[in-house]
């Protein structure tokens, strides 16, 4: 059975990595196809799937920052 501290560490690392991957995707789209940045992230037309690509990039950056913070706090408290 996984402990809650280990689970929090895994969730933090997962949020950090996937947030960075989505943010990187948005940056690549912004550089290669800047006219797409104002289009919806998905063809589905209801919340939260109808967010614009730049909004998704900002949210992903925030998720990755929080995930990194949680992951680092859990790593440092586990080491002590």
C-alpha cells in the first residue's frame, strides 16, 4: 500500500511533468503557428475544453509550478 506522503510526491511530480509538457506544446505552437494561439484547445464546445490555447498554456505553467513546489517539499521532508 502506498503511503499518503509518497502519493503526494508522485502527484506533484506528475503535475509538474505534464504541466511542463503542455506548456512546451503551447510555446511550440506559438512559435511555429502564431495564428493558432487564439483558437480553442479542443473542438468540444463546453467548459473546460473550449479554453483558448494561450489560456491553457498559462494554466499549465501554473500547474507545473505548483507540482514542482509540492514535489520538492515532499522530497526534502522525506530526506529528513
